[in-house]
C-alpha cells in the first residue's frame, strides 16, 4: 500500500476512536473537550504574548 494511503487510514482510525469515545463515554467527552479548549486558549495567549514582546523590542 502507498504510504499516503496508510497515513490517511491511520488518521481516520484515530479520528474514529476519538469520535466514538466522545459519543459513548461522558468522562472522555469532558476530558477531550477540556484538553482541546485549554490547548487552544494557551496557544492564543502565547501568540499574543509573543506579539507583545516583539512590538516592545522595537
């Protein structure tokens, strides 16, 4: 099998496992949602912090 096809199948299987665990298990839903939004919030904070630092140096 082509490497790209096996990579796509792997991504699909990981997505399917995450989706099914969020569908059937409430603790998994809470944990994955919290993880996703906390990583997004920290990323946005760090982006604006580094932009602030870059503007401050100039």
